[in-house]
């Protein structure tokens, strides 16, 4: 299991930009990715988690500004893959998002843990 405290992630709407026939990460996304990658390096030096994982993301905004909770998960999941915490975001079989109270500076508390066959979600019997 790994627990990370990351900067408040950008909205999925602000991750990528395009121009001159190319799609590239926005400056805001690059800056967040750099700060978040440093937080991951400071907190984790383990090997890549293989197999099914559960990810819980607790989001804390820094103001009363409105934001969609689901627009923040993509940046976090992509970071976990990029930093090789997980091999691929298709390993995520459970994703739990929480909106926490407002906090100065904001942030995201992320918990990643392996799932075994007993805890993996199954389709309900009919």
C-alpha cells in the first residue's frame, strides 16, 4: 500500500492543449506533474504494483470555487502510471473519490493498495 499527499490536481479539461497539429501537456499540467512527481518520489521507493489495485482519492479544494470531483481523477491516475507506482491505469478495479473540506493550499490524499480476488468487485448474481 502507498499513501501520497499530492497538490490539488488540475481538471481533465486543462490537461492537454493543441496547436500546429500537435497535442501537448498544458503548462499548468506540466507544473502540477512536476510537483506531484516530487511528492511521489519523497513518499515511495517501492516496486511497481502489478495486478488489480484499488485507488482512493480524497480531494481538498483551496477555495469555495466550484469544481467537478470526477474531473480530477485522470491526472492522478496518469501520474501513478507515469511514476511506475502501477504498471497501467487499467489495473484500477476500484476508484473511490471523496470531496473533503476546504484546506489552505488544497491537495489530494491518495491511497493505492493491491486487491485480491476476495475483495475484487463482482457482478451480482441474478
